């Protein structure tokens, strides 16, 4: 269970890092530029701890998939990126795929 908590923390930190990347405006804003490295560094630390108890294939799929879905939602909500049915359906396919990978990993435990 602790590994899953580390994975959730890693995802949140990665999303914060990616959001900081957008807010840095190509490294022209100092604080977001610094924060993106801090958040990504801490995300990798948390992800490394998560890997102690979760298979790397499952952990990476969850990390990347949920992170992608969250960043897409943040982009549409806060950065006014366009929303389309295709974009929303694609995000759902990512989430379904991650859930499928997670469920497939439970069979081996």
C-alpha cells in the first residue's frame, strides 16, 4: 500500500512539474523554472520508492497515463486549451488502458 502512496505522490509532483514548465514561458520566469526541476526531481524520488513494491511496467503505465490525463484536464481547464469529444474519448481510453494494465498485474500476485 505504501508503494501506491509513493506513486500517487510521484504523479502529483510530475503534474506540478509539467504545469510549472508551462508557467515558465520557456524558462523566462524564474520561480516556475526552478520549481519545474524541484517537482520533477522529487517526482523521480517518489517514483523510485514506489518501484520497491510495484512492477515497473504497471507503475510507469499508471504514472504516465494518469499524469497525461491530469495534464490534459489542467490544460483544458486552466490554460483554455480546446476541448473536443475526440480529446475526451482519448483520455478515457488512456484511463481504461491503465486500469486494464493494473488489473492484469493483479493476476500474478
